[in-house]
């Protein structure tokens, strides 16, 4: 997933989901001194075991004790299922 960071001189930077949104933001702001930078999203995806493996690598690399899990799934029941699968995998590994 690609995102864009918009930096407007003298204003707070914002992140948007497309280049068109970035250009629209600049136009609406009436900005002439700005820059738009593409950003790579750092998203973990896959099955519960795959996500846990990726988290384990990040834990080793950065020495973190906890993660905040955000599952950007629109359907509430699907989001709950996703979190339950991750939790069950965590219990399996414990």
C-alpha cells in the first residue's frame, strides 16, 4: 500500500492515500512551497502464523515487548475474527 506525505511550508504535514489526494490537498491549501513524498506502508499481512513470525522478527530487531494491532477491516465481524485468530495463535505459541 502506497501513501503520500504532503509537506507544506509553515503547516503540519499530512499523509494521504493517493497522489491525486496529495495534489488536491496542495491545491485546496493554495500552497506554492510544498513537497510530496511517496511513503511505503509497513503492513504485516498473512495468516496468523505468518503475522506472528513477522512480529517475532520485529521484536528481535527492535527489542520491543508489545505491539499495537490495528486491523483496518471494514466489516466488524471480520475484524473480530482476525483478532481472534491472532490471539489464538499467540496462545498456541505460549
